[in-house]
C-alpha cells in the first residue's frame, strides 16, 4: 500500500497527519483513547471508513490501558468520548457498535480476554475495510466500463479508509484493469481534501489527474469533458439519499443536467438502514474560520458572517447506482438497499 493511513502498534495508534499533507508527511502517535478522539475531531484522520477504524482502535487502546476494577465504567466512558467526535459518518457509530458487541458477548470471560478480543476486533475492522474497498473497486470498474474522463469530489482514497479507497478504489481498479483514464479532481473547499489529498494520492499512483476549483465542474460537463462522476459517502440512508462532503449535491445536480452518470462508492458499513431518509442525517457544522480563512490566513473581512456545513445530502433520484463490496445497488433504492444489506 502506497499510503499508510493508520496503524495499530500494540500500545499506541499511529496515523499520518492529513492536515499537513501534501507539504509534510508527519505521523502522529496516539498513546491513549483521548488522543485518538482528538485526532478524529481535529481531522488528523478523516474520511468515513478511516474514522470508523480509528474509533475501533481508540476503544481497543483505551481498554488496554484501563484498570481491571473500573473496566466497565471506563469502557462506557471511552465509547462515549469517541462517539462525540464527529456526527455525520455512520462508520464511526457502526465501528463502536461492533466493539460494544464484542465487549457484551465476552465480558464474562474476564477483563484480560475482553481486552485481547477488542484488539482483535479493531484489527479485523481494519483488514475488512481494505478487502471491501478492493472488492467494490472491482465492481465499480466493471460498472464504469469505458468511461475515460472521471470526476471526483473530496477525498475517498486510501487516506479516507484503511487503504485503497472507495471512489478512488474504483479509479485505481480501472487503472489496474488497463483502462486509459483521466481524473478531474474537484479541489473541495473549504478544507481542500481534493487539492491536497486526492491530487497527492493520484500523483503517487501515476494516474493522470487535473485539479480544478469546485466551480469549474459545470463548465467541463457542458463541454462534454466528463463521462462519469464517482464519489464516496459518509452515510447512505435507507431510501438511498447520500450524505457526503459539502458540494457533492451541486455536482450531482450538474451531472443530471448533462446526462452524466453519478455513482456513489462505499462499503456497506456506510449504509444506515435505521436512518429512513437524508433528512434524518445529522450534518456537522464546523468552525467558521475554515471558510473565512485558508491555512490560517484571512480571506474575508474581519467579523464577516459565515456558514460551514461540512456535508450535504444528495437525494436518491440523482444517483445512478451505489457500489459496495457486495455489488451494485440500482434504483429503486428503498427496496434494493434493504435486500442488499440483508443478503
Ligand atoms: O470531512 P471529511 O474529510 O471527513 O469528509 C470526507 C468525505 O466526505 C468523503 O467523501 C467520505 O467520507 C467518503 S471517504 C471513503
């Protein structure tokens, strides 16, 4: 794997600091669960599946260091702390639930056994995510077929996952299958995950890519320069509405206007079957300074009012298909998502 997003090192968790990329490749060492929670909140690590993996490792790390006599209280405290970091990506809550299940089902085997099993579960979540991405990459490459010019938004690459990526997994798989492709990389204001992270990953992989500002997407589509759009997801509701990085909805509307297929790629851990529609997905509101400033430098007049929703919801009718490790979900989503997850 070209990029190591996160690593379990027995008594610590190490992650590449994504806030500093691509200028600096710095690895952060988290020695306790609070440091992992801070890293998720502060976006040292980001991207829905990567957040889930980090949360699982955070639980394992916290439990490893918990005293036997206060273990149960400490377990609840650790899970609560990690659950409060970011609200939109369902993978966080999905991973915490998996860890809670292991705890619940094995608590009577003693604290040492539970600690070991929690560590194993976190590593399992990590490995499964890479395998899921490789698998959905293959399904996606088949679906995209001969699409040559592909647009993506934000970063749904190796950095946003345990490895390989979701939307970038599809793009990688296309490349691996010998297809000639070119990627339009939307910069993705305000935090520039496209410009900083996607462009960096594609360059490392020698996949031809062109960086554009977000407001150039329509221009390119109108010129016939985009064959397909593929993006990741933070939460897929039961009816097929998808929350993803702010700006995704605008790209989907543009794609529909121009008759361009708009695909969403993500593991089934990003599907929230208990969330009926996009309206119920909590949208994280972040620091206004991310809009008024760039890399700490003010862009706007001091005191200007700003708004900073980190995600938006793309309604299901704008989505051509959803690609997971189990296959491709086509409309009607309300029916097909349920049978896909039950399968
Ligand atoms: O705020 P971020 O950087 O965590 O948002 C990331 C995204 O919106 C990604 O597109 C999504 O998590 C999918 S990552 C495989």
